C-alpha cells in the first residue's frame, strides 16, 4: 500500500468515526429534547432533521 493510499484510508476512517460519534450525540440530544421540550417543539424538530440528514449522508 502506498503512503498516499494509507493516508487516504486513515482520513476515511477518521471521518467515519467522527460521523458515527456525531450521530450518537444527536440521538442523545433528540431524546433529551423530546423529554424536556416535547416532540413538536421547534428545537426538537431541528435536532430530528439534522439527525436525519446525518443518517442519510453517512458515507463521508
């Protein structure tokens, strides 16, 4: 494996790891927002939409 291929593989791994972590944080935030603000609160809806966008575009 060339150095450039290795670097590209590591960058992909790092991006994928950050994306998975971000999805986890959004899931937690959504649960908290739903509990404290309600499912139809504007902030809860924004968090839900952001989570859906992350999940839809999960391939870095």
